[in-house]
């Protein structure tokens, strides 16, 4: 059994503590490198989704059992634009709370105002909309604390959306409670998703766009389990499986310390996988970190663990 992990952000962190299981897997594994890329581009290539932008909107709908059909769908994720002295900066949904009920009410208001966009809140901070116009290729998380880059031809639509959201009772109540208003949306990942292929029999992830890609490719899909032990327990023998651990992206984007998050990965994922490799329960562990200074992959089999002369180093040394 070949267990593969994708851990975006792993080699972008600094001032890290020591994590023995992870460091041993990196030290004893065989390293490959290629040009850096976002998680979305890594997924687009891995699932053979074509050469265009990552179609996050259409894939998110597929993850929730909806057929996007021939239309172009984008993610239209809720954001807060914070007004500074001479500019506005983006606060993504990961930076503030929003309830599912609030998301549904705001999307209903947008659908009442716009005839053809079909805003859909698949969950509280992941919305989709049917648009034929321009959209970015990166999620709002990648723009945290930065000015929004609004394309000229889409500015009128976005301004109208902001007016509808600003006047809504949901935002009046949020502001009365001292919470950030959901005063804009972030269009990204527009396109169609008609076919996909992948090398994995099963895919575990919390991102619905990745779950949608797995569904389109015919692989088994499931939410990310709490631990590698729980994950391995339900995997069939003799095939490849993928788990996406993307829990570092939000704290890194929001400039928070990630030591505790990596410590949780060490306890719940890296140490159990190392133990399963030592015992022969699994045959190979691969770890992919696509978005550092380079895209790095490490493949480790049981025999590699005997290479005692390859001493573990601090994670930052591998970046």
C-alpha cells in the first residue's frame, strides 16, 4: 500500500521546533524537486484537468452532488474588505466566522437581485456562482491582507454585489455585534470540469474542490480523517491513496505561528505513518510540498529507514 500526503505550506514556515517522525521521513526518503506551484495547480496536473485555470467552482458543485452542466462556474467565496486610509484589503472567510444560515440568506439576496448568477452556498465560506466573465486563479486566502485585484470588465458586477451585501440585515446584525461584515465576494476558479483522471484509488480531503476532482476521476472520496491510523484502517490493500493536509495554509496566510499545527500533524499523521511503514503495514510513504521555494517530494520505503547515516535535520533545512 502506497500512502501519499500533500502538505502545502510545509516548507514556507520558519522558526520551527523539531518534529522527529517528519524529519526522519524526510531524511531517509528519496527527494525530488521541480518548479514551485500552488496547491490548485498541483491538483489540476495530478487529476489531468486540462491546461486552463483550476475549475474550483465546477468541482465544488460536483463534490456536493450537483452537475454543473455546460455552464462556467466560479467560486464566489465571501470576504470582508477592510477599509484602510487610502485602500481596501482582503480578509478571507478563514479570518472571521460566518454561519451557514447567514451564508444562505446572503446568497438568497444575491439571487433575488441577479437573474442568472445562481449563487450557491455549498457551505458557510465556500460559495459558487455561474459566471461567464473573468475570475482570478487564486483563492482569497492567498490575498489575505492585500488589495483586491479587480479586473476592469468585472468591476461593475462586483460593485453591484457589494451594494446588495452592504444593505442586507445580516450585515447590519453582524456590525451591531462588532463582527466583520460580509461585504464582498471573491471570484476565482472559473471554468468547466468535464473529465478527470488520477492514479489514486481513494482521496481524503477537506477541500470540496479536491473531493469534486476525485469524484470526477472515479476515485473513492471521503473527508479528511482525524488521524493516519483512522485513514489506514479503512484503506484497501495494494493500491495508492492520497490525503490532503492543507491545515497550514490559513495560519500562514494570516501570519500566525504554525508550530502547534505541525505538532498535531506529527502526532496524528507523521508518527503513525512512520510506525506503519516500520511494521510493514504500508509499503511506501510519499510526502509532497508543492509551494515552497521549490516543489519537493519525498518517497520513503521500509528499507530506506535503515539508512542511518542520513541524519534528521530541522524541517527548514529541507526548504
